[in-house]
C-alpha cells in the first residue's frame, strides 16, 4: 500500500512537471514599480519591479499593458511568445517594453525579490462585456513607442523602436559566415542577438542574414526566432522568396496573422 502511494505521488509529480514544461513564461523587469495587464486582465495586485508570469501558451500573441506606480502614463504593445517551455525576458521602462532574451524555462534562475504568479486569462469574461469593450475601442493602429525610428515609405506595425546599426549588422553577418555547420551558425547568431543592448532589426537586415543559411529548415527556424525582434513587422512577406516550400511561407504568414 505504501509503495502504491509513493508511485502515485511520483506519477503526479511527473505529470505536474510535464504540464509546466508545456507552457511559456514571461519575465518583466524594471527600475520603477509597475503592474502588468495582459489581454486586458490585470495579472497581479501589488506594484513590483520584477515579476514572472507562468502558464501562458507558446506560439501565440498577447497584448501587454504596464502601468507605473504614482504615474498616470503607461506603455502598451503586442508581444509574441515563440514556443512552450521558454521564458521570455522583457525590460520595462516608461517608454517601452523591450525583449532582452529568450531562454529555456528549465535554465531560468528565479530571483529572491521576484514576484511569481500564474497567468490569468480572459476566457471566463462575459461575452457581452467583451462586445461592449470592443465597440468603444479605436481599432486604428497606434505605434506603441514615444520615440522610434522612421522607415521611409513604411506605415505598418512596429515591433521595436530602433533598429541595430550597420556595424552591428556586419558583426552578425560575420558570425554566420565564420561558422561552417548550420547548427553552429544558428546557435551563435542567436547568442549574439540576445547579447545586443537593444535587439531590433529591419526585415532588409534579416534578408541579408537569412540567405547565409544553406538549408530551408534553418532559414525557417531563424525567421521564427527573429520575428519578435523585427522592426517593420508588415514587411515580413519580403522574406518569402528566401523559401522554396509553400509550407514554410504559410508558417511565416501565420506569424503575421497573429
């Protein structure tokens, strides 16, 4: 009987770990205390400057709004979680919500001063409330940054405020060209991008990098990875010619649709 209880406990523990691994997490860090709202639902009651939110779904967009303590201003933007099992780390200021890096959740070390909470979804909101809210919201796109780079002849969505400089782009090209193996190319350039002070890249810059990969699968993986760092989101279709298979293009279209 005792052995059965032990086995049952171990099975429950394994299921719990497995379920946790099948979700994504977001970390928000800043120097000023704030509250996080995701998809119009406030996620925690107290003002903090360091919070981790577990239990979100990967491969899905979210609308994030952050209000600051003692200040009527806020920042708001749409973010995209790459995949389950990953922690997406964002830096928060009163001007922007900026992606800093993405790491496996298993390798993330929790800060002692960090608030840990689970994602509160809006699945249970009354339908009529959502309809009423939708009716009064202006659906025109508003750029979510006070200061940002102006790209000539571009009026689409902006995913980050200031693209990397030419010298930083040259360094990324050099990293990819230096490596011989496709896997090493992808891994090394990911690390370099995450180490940038401000990772933000134009689609034309992505095109220069993506053609340096030989295999379609690697190109697709890189295109998915770099999407959250993209400045001119609605120019992403310019990458389609870099792919031979229609399925690859469909996956990129799905990113844009979300």
